[in-house]
């Protein structure tokens, strides 16, 4: 979040509506991304009670829009090979696996690198 140009978005739950990208209400999730020719989603997280409600999709689309506006032509991210729900989520949003990084995580699990064109 401290890196120059980093994009940090927070989704807040609004008791009268669905999740919004604002400072009102309780935090429902967040995303951190870095722009570049290929932007990078560093992390995305949604609180358990807000999962499967569209918060993650809202955050991801908003981050992609911000990256596109910053000049990114594509976006990439990593997820653990055994994170089936994350993999399905990203595939629903148009991401494709481009490579595997062996032992990427501290527990020795491999990572899948996924990418999406933003053009």
C-alpha cells in the first residue's frame, strides 16, 4: 500500500444497500494493486460474512478499471494451486493461467500466475 502509485480500494457494507466502495459502514473487503504495463493484483480479501455477495467482483472490477486508467494493458496475479475457489473466481472474471511458480508460498505450495488483457 505504501509503494508509489499503489491502488488500494476498500469495500464497505452499507446496511441499506449492497456493498459499496466507500468509507461508510463496516469493511467488507479490500484489494491492493500496482499499475505498470502489466498491472499486478497484490492481494484481495473479503470478510467471511460478505463472501459470495459480489464484494470480490466489485473490488476486482474497480481495480481493473483503475489499472486500465493508469495505462496497464493487462493484469496479473498469483494464487495457490490448491485454492480451488479463488481459481474459479478468477476464471469467471476472464483470467487465464499463464505459468506455475514452484514453491512460491512459504509452506512450499506452488502458485499459478493468472493474467487478463485489459484492452
